[in-house]
C-alpha cells in the first residue's frame, strides 16, 4: 500500500493504534519500514539496530517465551495470567522486535546507541503510518527480562528497544491530541 502524505502532516498525525487486525504489512511494506529505520541518526556509524520480524506461527513462539518468562517471574501465576502473556504477540498480525546491538567498550556511549535504536523504531512507526498501516510500540517487563533475550538468541549485551505491533487499524482510532508546544518549551535560566 502506498499513500502520498505531506511530510509535516505525517509527523503530526501519527498516533499509536492498539487494536490491529489482518491484513498485516506485506513483505514490501516491511522492507520499506526497515529502510526507513536504518536511516536513524547513528553516531559513529555503529548501526546498532537489528530487527526480528514475526508473523504467523512465530508470534506463537514469542508468546510461549512470554509464558515461560512469567512462570519464572511469578511461579504462582494463575493459568489466566500465563495465557494473557502467551496471547500478547497475537494482538497484531505482525510484530517487529527492535533490538539495540550494544558495542561496549566503545567511544560512543551506550545511551547514544540505545537512542539510535529508539530513533530507528520511531522511523519504522512513521513509515508504517505513511503506508496506511496501524502500529503501536510496546515494551513492558518482557522487553527487559534476560530469559526473553536468551530465548530469542540475543547477546547478553543486546537490549530490546521495543515490540512494534503492526496491522490494519480496527475500531475507533483515537484523535490526535491537540497539545500546546509552549507546554514543552524551556528557556535557559539566567545566571
């Protein structure tokens, strides 16, 4: 799907869309989103971003990893809680895991590498919006647990920046909040 949208309209109209359904993004859409993601600012040209695309059965595998992790964190978790965690990746047709591949030690601080991966995720969200797809960036405790990283085959130094859920918007889309830019501006204090 290819939409033509004014760039400023694109930037100022994007919202997170939590209810997503089929169809999900095409292979071409995913390629476009990753091309946008890898244009993120990247101090030192470390290219610290990696992307794991999950569709179909792969989402069930991620759900199983989430279930195993919650069983480890909460040994007395009810079956309902375990099922809720197992079903998380099924909230959208496609989930892209954005990973910060941290290089340490390095002259580029870890925080800059993480921010670069975050910028890549944001570029991916904007590209999804431009393509007419719905998207939401999720994290939560599963993004930060070592068992999840291990089961995904990540290095111990890798960080999950987020789970980008993608699909066709379903239901009512919340309006873009009208915020005043003045509420977010600061001035240099006088000395």
